[in-house]
């Protein structure tokens, strides 16, 4: 019997708490209640971006990418052909990595050819390319790279190394199909 009385008291307390909660909620303006989910989504987005999240971007032309600051920030090389278009870019801040895909007119490849260095052996930092998790990135450029497989897909491999800061080097691996005017670039710090 004592248990039953205790249970009834708990139910009574729960009912009272429920009434108190309804009274409290009714005192808050409905517009303020709508802000709670918006703030939660915004905070979650900020936390994901701040924790090395990836950003997937698309630009119709090199001029559009330049206007957005991608060249100035170093995410897109300034020596891509001026006719570069359909530029896909996935950026990761921590650790810094980038995946870029682009198309260009094969007759407008001189600036790109002048800046790329053909390789016999890939540097350690680009022998294995992590998947960016996007549909436009070719499967042949994921994981442990197989130069013969890549060549069978009609891509030539090139590397560009540049100082990232006083102690590290930025390495860009390019896979270019010159005849079709398609290129892909993976960049990382070494």
C-alpha cells in the first residue's frame, strides 16, 4: 500500500511538473521558440566546419573561382588554363588537403604545361590519396595510386611542390588528360 501511495505521489508530482512546464512555455513568445532549432543547427554547422570539416564548392569558370578568392587563398593554382570551367573543389582545413577537378580547352594548356613537372615516382605524401567522398572524383585516384591504371585511363601524372611555410612543403599531384581537356589535382602538406 505504501508503494501505491508513493507511486501516486510521483504521478502527482509529474503532473504538476508538466503543468509548470506548459505554463513556462506559454510565457515564451512563439517566435523565440522557433529560434531554438535554428540556433542548434547553426551551432552544429559551426562546430563541424571548425573541426576540419570539408567544403564542397563548384565554379562555372576560373573567373568565378578567382572572384570567390580561391586563387588568393591558394586552393586553386593561378596557372590553370584561363578557359578552365566546371571547377569542382573540395577543401579540408585540418589537416589541409584539397581535391580539385576541372575542364579546359586542350588548345589553352600552355600555362599548365609550363608549371607541371612529370614524375617517375610519386612523393610519399601523394602515393595514397584519401577519398574526398564526392561523386566527381575519379575512383582511379583513390587509395594507393597505381600509375599504370591511371595511364590506362589516359591521364598523365605531374607534381608541383611549393613552400607551405618555413618548415613544410605543399605538394600538388595532377592527373591530366590533355586530349580531352580534363584535369584533377590533389594537394596536401608534406
